[in-house]
């Protein structure tokens, strides 16, 4: 089963701002995530009003905040950022 990965405009902008090596590492992670049978196994469910229903993935010091849409097999990357700034 292959998941479709989509990035929101803000996440794509943040990805393009990153250093080339970090960007490549995140892109490789996203490619591996697309072929996972269960993408929830690699992530952590977020809680709270702002992040309810979203999942967090760790890539070194960076975090990907995603929404998983099971019906369409889509993983929507909502935010990408450094671990110290992503939850603000």
C-alpha cells in the first residue's frame, strides 16, 4: 500500500528554507513514510485543542506535523520546523 504525501503551502515554504542536507534528510523520510503499511507506527499522536487529530514525526532536530486521511490514503504535512519552534 502506498500513501500519497501532500505538503501544505506553509510546510513547503519551510522545507525550501532549510539547509540542503537537512532538506534531503526530511525528503528521504517522507519517501520512506509513503511506503509504510501503517504510518502511525512511526509517529506520535498529538493532543490538545490545537493539535488534536494530528501526528508528529521526528527527523533529527526537526518535526513534521501531519494529518493522516485513511479514506484517501493521504498524509498531509501541515507544518515542518525545528523542535524548539514548531509548537509555538
